[in-house]
C-alpha cells in the first residue's frame, strides 16, 4: 500500500516498521472489531453491508514524506489478537508481491490477500497502483467476498500530500450482491471534490437494481441511504475504529 521510491531514502525518512506490518495493521489494528460483524448478521444483505463497512475501515491515513522499510524475500510478519491470527509474507522481490492469510477461528472467517504495488509517475503525482485480489470468506455462511484495493496517490504539485484514489468493487456470487465504491480527493487546484471522500452503491448483480447508496469521508463518517424506505444510517465511524488502540506486546524480541 506504500509507494516504492526510486531513490534510497536516509533512515530519517523511514517509519520504524516494514511494509508487511503496515499491510497487516489494516486487519488487526482496530478499536472496534469490524471484521467479526461481517459474520454476525443473519440477513445476507446485512452481512454485505458489514463487509462494505469493514472494507472502508481497512484504509489508513498515510503520512507524506515517510515510508516503511521494504521487506526482503521470505520476510514474514505474524500477529495474534484474541481469536484473530494474521500472517504475512513477502513472496516475490522483483516484482514486489506481498501475501496475507488471516483466520478468526471463533467467527469462522478467513482472509486471503495478494498484492503487487506498481508506481507510475504522471508529472505532478505518483500513482501507486495496487494490483491483486482480496478474498474474505465467511466459512459458516458459505460466502466469499472478492474485492480490490484503491490506488495510493502521492501528489507532488501544487501542494504535496497523499490520498487513496480510485474505484473498488466488492462482489459476492453466493448472495447475488455487489458494491461499487469510489474514493476521491480534491482536484489539482483544490476547487472541486472532497478530501478523503467515498461514495458508492450496493446493487443486485442480476438486475443491477440499486438497493443502497452511501456517501461520506473514510477518515470521518460514511452514511448509507436505503433506496426503498429513504432511511439514513451511519455504517462507518472512523473514530470508533481508530480510537482505543493499545500498544502491542512483543513476546519474542528476536
């Protein structure tokens, strides 16, 4: 999720963690257990809404000018939190490819992710395209949710900054639902758009009928509208996800 710079930065500009840790933190560093909620609802529609909310929660506000260390081939990162076990490995160096496997034994949830980051310079920004497939499996429900990742946009002009940008599609063949999300940012001169915005819809795959529409900011709140009843509901609150986090304890310093 982090750009691979073309020059070697001095240690002053490196975060004290690796790319794999930053990747894994999007799964296990949450004040509210958004992942478990995906399997708790009885209704397939409610479970799908929970998956959308969880997907939004995996984004983290990046820091401009600082990057984590690039992992070497075969490097691993493993974290256990309650019933959640997360394992990551750098499975390729050229091109750099990272893999993640996570399980929640209590909720019968499995995550299988694989991603490759491809940076492209367009003159005023570096677009870090995140390629690869992500799968969230609710084993007790027999459902598999497939999704992709937005791109990391590193603006150099006119004002330096970092944003998540692009389209994300979430699809579950078993319940016949899919979601389209668009992550946006302000325009080049800052006259259009909204900072860290997300908007989209949930629709039936067979009929393409829109069931819900949502809009908001992924670093604040996201509101969903039921197109049948017109009811508005807050499906995501970033403060609940980011607050209450405690410093992890390292059991084996080696």
